[in-house]
């Protein structure tokens, strides 16, 4: 009985330390807690580090420590890592999403502003620029601020039972985007990077969508022109 107890204790201890070792790139997860999500992050993060020497870590919190904002939390956490680190953070209760790095030079390898943009594509960005810009400089800034891979997904509506899945999808999408950009900047290819496939699929979806919109506009204009010509002929 003692042997069994000791064996059980050793097994539990081993599994505990294994789980701690595995959860290296998904540094903290208080939100999703799904093995498949953890495995995807760890697999991609591990490959990225092996090929570039850059550690991309994801931290997902329910809430921030008392008295801290998200930037202060990230900067404090970054001091605990010895290797070059990019830290992507999500805080559920405050809806904070941010990216900080252990060294400013790491920003050369990915576009922080693009990843964190609240707008996904060029057309909505152009519309926002037309509606909200108060100067040409502001128009250009809004028009070119798109390509966000996290916030547009988080902002999407979802049923209560789908919220966790939405968080997982949006944060993994951003994680993949950053990893893909870092790898491309360093001239390496990630075997576990689904970025190219996702971007290609997204491209064809956009082509179909915008093609359908343009087709609808053309039909509308043709109808307007036809009615005007028909009205003029009757006069």
C-alpha cells in the first residue's frame, strides 16, 4: 500500500512537472484551458524558437494583478525571461490585448500596429477614414490602419457558449500572425505555420465578397440608368 501511494505520488509529480515544461509558450492560460489549444501554441512556439532564437509567449488572464495595467504587467513579466521574447497578452475582464518585447529591436521582425489594428481589411478602413477623418493626415492614417488579426475577431458577436472558443481563435490567429512575420523576417519557414493557408483562404473569401458587392453596385447603377433613360424617352 505504501509502495502504491509512493508510486501514485511520483506519477502525479511527474505529470505536474511535464505539464509545467510543456506550458512554455502558452505561459499562462486562465481563459481557454483546452489541451488542443495549448498543443497548437506550444508546437508553433517551440519551432519558432528553435529556428529563430526568438521566444513568442502568450499570456491569457482573467484579470490583471491589482494596481497594474497591462503594459506594466507585461514589462514585469518580461524581466523574468533571459532569451529574446515577444509577449502577447489578453485580459478577459478588461478586454485588453497588447504586445510588448524584451528588446525594442524585436519590433523589426513584425508589425505590432498591424497585428493590433481593430480593422481587418482595407475597405472598412477606407470607409472609417471617409467618415471620421478631420484632416488629410488623419485620413491617410485611418485608411492605412488595417490588417488586424485579433481585435476584429474578439469584437465579433458570439453566443455565451461560444465566447471561450472565440477568445481561443482570435488569440491563436494573432499568435500565428506574429510567428509568421518573425519567421519571414528571419528567412525561415515554419512547418507548423498555418498562416499561408489561412491567408490564401481569406484572400479568396475577400475576392468573392467584394466581387459580389461590386456586382450588386453595377446592377444597381444599370437599373438607375435604365429608369432614367426610360423616363426621358416617355417625356
